[in-house]
C-alpha cells in the first residue's frame, strides 16, 4: 500500500501553553492529551488520534534557521473544506497578526502564517478535480497573490474543496 497522507506533525516549541492557545484560537484545534511540557491536539474536522504534537523546549530555545541558512522543514499545510472557511481563517489570522502571505497556485488557494515561535504553516483550499480545466492546470506555472473575493465568486463559498484530489470523489 502506498503512503496515503500525513497523519500528524510534531513541533518543538518554547512554550506549550502559548502554542496550544495559538492553535486553538487560530485553527480550532483541541487538546486531546497532554502532560508536563507536551500537548497533543486534534483538528476540529479530524478523526485522527492527534494531528499536532507539541513539545516544550523552554524560553532559551533559539529560533529555527531552517530555510534561511540550513535545510529543514519549511511549513506544514492544513486543508480546509470550503472557501468560506479559508476566508474565516484569513480574518482570524489577520486579527492575530499571524498572517504573512496569501497565494494563488491556481489549483490551490493558500494562506501562510507563523505561530508564536515563528514556525510557518499553510492553510489551503484545493480546487475539486471536476472543476480543474486546462486553463487552471496551465495557471500552476505562475504563483499569484490570492484574491479571495474573486475565488469566492468563481467557485462559491460552500463548494467542497479537494474532492477527487485529496478526498475520494
């Protein structure tokens, strides 16, 4: 059997409590297990045992140089079902001062944000396979700024994303 999808991610953080509060407020994650210096969170729409593990290093921990001067993980990407949800999260991340970018990859509409430790993550909506045409495929050659209002008009707020791509049709 081939690999199906990423089951969970684990991050080292300075302060588990601050990171838990951030992921709860920003993305609606909930704590399913924890202990001193550790927490395991589950996304609201997930049936996984946990989607995100957090381990505390303490305030002395340095920033991750990954992507700036060393190899390492650039970001994690969380997928949402609708453009309405992507828009809601864009507003929330903006209010929190965490949103650092928004890109249109043609088949993927993406927000980029940073958590309290400066670790970057993506929240994205995927165009359903049935709506991907030759023009959409050709558009992947160039990344553009995301015009969420335009995408909402084009695809609708409640169109279920990723069907036939990351979800069964």
